[in-house]
C-alpha cells in the first residue's frame, strides 16, 4: 500500500529558469554570485533527486550558458577574489539604469528664477539653516536633469525638499514624490507632498506631465529594478527632472540595488 514512487529528475531547463527568475532566482536578493551559490541553489532545487556530482556538473554547465555574465575583477583592489557572475538580464538592467542616469546628467533644466527661489526660502516655516537653503537653491536652480542631496538622518532633508517642491509647484511645475516604504511616504505627505510608493508608481504606469519634478526619498533603499522604472519614466518625459535624497549609509534595499552609492560616486 505504501510503495515508494520514483521521484522524477528535475528538468535542466526548469532548473536554469528558476536560477534566473526575477523574483526568486540568484539575483533576487543580490546582484553578484559565485560558483558556490549556484551549487547551493541547484541542490535545493533538486530536492535530493540528484547526486553531488550531478549537482556540481549542472552548476558548472549553467555558468557556461549565455544566461549569465562573468564579471571582471577589480584589479586596483590588489586582492584576489573568487570569480563572480551576474544574470545577463540583471546586468543589462544595470546598464539601462546607468544609461538613463547619464542621459539625465546631460539634460539641461533652466530651473526657476533666483527671486522665486529666494521668496520660497523666505516663506518657509521650517526655519531652514544655511546648508538647507543652499540645497534648495541647488534643487531649484539651473543645472542638470538630476540633482542629489545626500545627508544623514536628522539633517532636515524633508523640510528643505518641501520648500523646494513648493517653489516648483508655485511656478506651475508638477511635483511627484516617491519612496520605497509607506513610512517614508507618510513623512512626505506630512509636509504636503503628493507622495506614493515606487511600487504603486510602477503599477499605475501613468505617463508624467512634461516638466515634472520627480523626487525619490530614501534613495539608499531603492532597488535596481525600481530605479530603472523611475529613471526610464523621467528620461522619456520632456523637461522632467529627478531629485534624489537620502543617505547611502542608511538602509539597504531587499532586492539588489546600488543607486545611492552610484550617485555619491558621481
């Protein structure tokens, strides 16, 4: 009555598809992986139906496919590191993020007239300090299509952002504020900003109006996939600009991402 049935061997193509799956694959929580990570994941997917040798052979075969890209080591570090790979899909996603960021760097935005910016600073009820006022002028003045304000928590980024956004709104430019968490969205809304999560922004997929100012708060928590969705929308909108705020030493995204570190490098 309880005769054991022979378990079917896992299908090679199904295993490889699971390894590169966007939500649960090797790059679902980290952008880089080594041979050991692949072996571990293949072993889990096999469910005891493959031998150790078969698992290792399948992992090696996977790393030889066009589904992955082997990454060049950082020679300047002077340290020997084991080889690392990335899925081809995620590596291409990173390239698209960098491309959109570069496009915005070279986009010129006229900003607001200086007197309008100064009037907004004077009207601010937050009592902005000198560094905050300088940040407001940077955000609202002429310059590139992407502006960045990085500072530790408690340095008044939300207050200065509300002042700068108010100046833009008074000048007739639409402002959209985004964050990854509902808590951060609530903080943005507490200063009268029209805010929503990036997940909602991606789901709604509503085109931005020309000249829109898009604000990303807590940029260190933004994954590469979310960054691409926002950057692509801004790049595709005539006259749109992107403001990024946060602290690259603060929280990290659940999914792989490094937008804050790249912004600091730039």
